């Protein structure tokens, strides 16, 4: 299951410079939305399956913090290293 969630887009700001003009208030609720999508998607993962969380941002509050909270609430899921990807 691939969760490519809506995000602030700060990881692609070079290609989309207009992102820096987004009002900060519009980004505040993103981690909660991302977490809800991840939680809902988890219920569709078959036993032995994989859940991949993806964003195009570099913001820790939208990446590591969302994943850490998900893992805290869902101990049956464990992080896995994917060959060829940075960790």
C-alpha cells in the first residue's frame, strides 16, 4: 500500500518556488491529515504486506514525526529499510 499524502511540498521548492508563498496557517493541519490517511490505509494492508509512506517535503513534522506517531499507535507495523533508498 502506497500512501503518497498531501504535504507542504518543501522538498520540491526548487521546481515549484510558489510554495514559499503559501500561508503558514494552511500547512498547520497537514500532519493530522497525513496521520489519518496513514492510519486508514493501514487497515487495508494484508498480512505480510508493506505500507509505504511518501511525501515530497523535507519537514520532520510531516515525515519522521508522523511515522513515529503511527508506529507508536500501531506496534504491529515495523520500519523496514528499502534497498537503494536513503534512510
